[in-house]
């Protein structure tokens, strides 16, 4: 998927996440007050409301929580694709994110709930920010 939409800046909540992606790092936040894990990037802790959040680097390993196979899409950025898997991934550090499962011959048969996956960063033909995607391990 070489032409996915890119983030638009300034965007104070997610810019550190995208800068990490440029370095090949999957980042998430953790609260310094209650140790709660926060994802997607935000200004405050979703557990206790604290503004004291720190950026952490994930190992990028997790499991497929659930998924759906998209068979057709009218968005021009995805128009050339055949079927692809859109999944929620439970990362080992305790957060869940939506992404694609790539590197399978047939997403209708080769992706499964509970499947172990690892992050990769897909470079784009246009734009500066690679997109985190997941490949079965």
C-alpha cells in the first residue's frame, strides 16, 4: 500500500508518534502518575486524568484481537488494492491499535484471531511518514 494518507501537522498529540515511526519505532504513552498505558496519543491520561505522560517504545509484538477483510474500497489511496486485512492488534505492552496485517497470500484465509504479529514500517511513495503495519511471525 504505497500511497496511504499522511498525518497533517501541526498536531501536538501525535507528532512524537509519527517522528518515532520515521525512526522505525512504535511509540505509546504511559502515565507517570498511575502507570496507565495510553494509546492513541493524547494530552492526558485516560485512567486518572493526569497531564504527566511519558513516551515509551514498544517492542512492536502482539496478537490479532479481531480483524475484517476489506474486499473493495472507494478511497483513491486504496483503489489499487485487492482484499486486505484491517485488524485490531493487542500489543504486549497493554495497548490496542488498528492497522493492517500484511505479508499473507490470502487475507481471507491466512489471518486469524490470536495470531502473533510484529510491526514493520511501510515507506510511502509520497510523504515522509512510514505507516506501522503488522506481519505474522
